[in-house]
């Protein structure tokens, strides 16, 4: 878990709830001082939780926005039943998850997608900081800083990682907890989108591989037990 000071957490949750914002907007809405609103986002940016852009109209002002990591971190502080405004606000950041949310809820998968989102966000944070720690250890023996090494991640890689993990969990939970009718409904809800269909095929392939592996292991255990019986 990333350590945040109170002002950083307040800014992070403000952005999660309200969307991208300038420092002046955040100061006015949160009551934080201009100095705090100037320093806290920079601290969040160094931790990979927010990014900034400078618009053409106001080149002197930075507009801050959440990264996928920042969104995952904000979700940790927000109860599942209070996430709908955030899901709507950040649909463009996670188009194949938040952008499809209402269709999943309408199909009766509200609890399933909510659990999948929570676990995906947790796994994303955990994997990211494992990568950071690995980069730190490698950078001790190289001329590159670990921040530079983390910035080498290809554009879109974070998005792809999040969406693959989300759908992998969603399909697995549906196979384990759902009925055959539920599984068909989920497939029908996903197959219209080619990208999600790819995730579906990948997810089901992994499930089949796991099931086949478990069957192989079970057969080996049974064979071993039979051998022990014969020895006795």
C-alpha cells in the first residue's frame, strides 16, 4: 500500500469523485490552501497516482487527472455501493470495464462485476509495486533510476493489464458461482465487442487449462493411492 499524507488522500478522492481539475478548483472545493494544492498533486504524481496536462487555453495551469494506478488506489478508500459516480466519471479511462458497467448491471451481474473490480484493483496495485521494488533492486546495479525504468512501460500496457485481469476474474467467478444460464448471459453480454470476445476466449482457455490440470493432478493422486493400497 502506498503511504499518503492527508492532503494527498483528499486530493486523490476529490479527483476520483469529480474528474480532472485545476489547482484552483481543488483549493476552492476542498478548502485546502493554494500551497497545499500545489504540492500535494506533485507528490501524487511522483507516486504514479496522477498525471497532469497543460491546456492550450491556459498554458500556465496544470490540469490533474488520475492514472489507472491512482484510480485503483482511490477505489480502496471507497465502498462498493458508493462507486457508481466514479465509474461514470472515469468511463473513458477504462472503456471496456466502466464503459460496459451498466450493461453488466442490467444483465444481473452487479455483485459479480463489483467483486471482480475490487480484486482487479487490489491485484493491479500489488503487481505495480512489486514491479517497482524489482526495478529498484535492478537500478542499484545500473545507471538508470527506478523511476526511469518504470516509465519504460509501453503506452496502453497498464490499460490492457487491468482489463485482462478484470475479465479473467469475471469469467472465473461466473463459471464457479453461476449457473449455465448465467454463463450464457455473460457470454451474450460480452460477445458483441471484439476485444472483450478476445478476453472471453482467453479467460475460458485458462479455465479449461486449470480444470484439465486439476483433473491430471487428481488422477495422479488416485493412482498413487492405488499403488499404496497394493503395497499394503
